[in-house]
C-alpha cells in the first residue's frame, strides 16, 4: 500500500467508527440507557447517552 492508500484507509476507518459511535449513542438514548466511560481523573462513570449527545456537537 502506498502512503496515500494508507491515509485514505485510515480516514475511511475513522469515519466508520464515528458513524458507529453516533448510531450506538442514538440507540442507547432511545432506550434511556447509559454509557460506561473511563477517564484518568474521574475513573469509571455511567453517563446517560442523552447527556453525551447533548454535550457533543459532533453527535448532533
């Protein structure tokens, strides 16, 4: 694979992952479910999917 092909593949993969994440959050929000999130400062948290969608413009 050339560098251009690798870059295009990575871009397609990223786009697919973003779409899958958006669809997962929408489905969870529809059923009032939470998402388990980990961050170093806060540890493990259960956050409502609706809250994640509301706080992140990329999911709207």
